């Protein structure tokens, strides 16, 4: 059978890199996309050293021309995973319009561009998996991030409604606290404190998020669309853990 081709954004590190690896292990040819060219090159080399069928395309998801160039170079699109995103901490009183604009530009509009371009090139069995966040449920000191990820959930549902019945599915994975370079940028004591708040007493490994993404990208999930899967060890359930 002809290999499926998967495009993964934000693939230079973290959840994006883990997803690219997992999809390649699952048998896909994977195009890693990231705006950090050096980081992307290292990620591609790492996966090729493991015998995986991958290539890289440096570019910004907010640049539609760059996204089109990557997809047209491959000639087919079967899977799109939108793992590119940004985050920074900011108290409500200090948030600016520019904070919101930048967060929305990357996390929401970047997701929209890659998803729209991918869907336009998919046959009747395409898969789009967006990456939202448990943060979409709310939180303190990152209202701009919460708003952007909640918008990704809404966008996912809207895209799924427009593609339902075509064989193309659009779903979202909402990771909880995950051990990535982004979360590791916090001081060690803060990372440890956050980890202790998790039901499992630890952060998720990126591979645990990637496994869910691979499932939603598979034929096994062909009758699932418009859904958001929280992969957070149960923290989104709330309640008292006693």
C-alpha cells in the first residue's frame, strides 16, 4: 500500500516531535514543520538515524505560502497535526492587546491555515488533529493562552461540521501538563510543584500525547470527528481526589 503522508507542525521539539516520531513508526512518511530551522534539522536527523521516513520544511505556520510550498512538494496530504504553538505567562493586569494578537496569530490562525490547506488536498480519508490544551478550561496568569486554545476547540468543531460525510475527520487533543521544553523553561521548583498537582504526581510524557494523536489519525478513528480528547491523567475531571 502507498504510504500516507503526514504533516506535523511544531515538530522541532516536544509534542510535535513525539507525534512525528509516532506517526513515522506507525508507517507514515512524515514532513516535520517548524520555524526554527536549526532545531528542525536536528529533529529530522534524529528520526532518520532511527530509520524513519521523514523530511523537514522550515517555515512559519502563519505564512500560507510556506505551508503551500511544503504540501505541494510532497504531492499528497493524508494527515495534518497542528502542534505548533506559543505560550508565556502574564498576569491579567499586565496583558496587552499585542499579547492576545500574537497568541491568536500562532495558536489559532496558524492552526486554521495548515488545517484549511491540508483539507483542500485530502481525499476521502484525511485526518486533521489539532492540538488544544486542558488550559482551554481556564486558568490564572494566561488568559490569552486560554482564549486561543478554547478557540482551537471551536475551530475543530466547525471544520468537522464542514467536512462530515466526506470521510475527512477533524478532532483535537487537549494535553494536560506535559514535560516539554516549554514547561521546562520554568524554574525547577515550579515544575516540581506543578507536577505534584497532577493526579499521577507527574507531568505527561510527550509520547503519551502522541499516542492519542496517532489513534485519531488512524483508520480506527474513522467514525470519530469534531471531538476533543483530554489527555491529562484525569485532571480535567475536577472534583476532590479522595
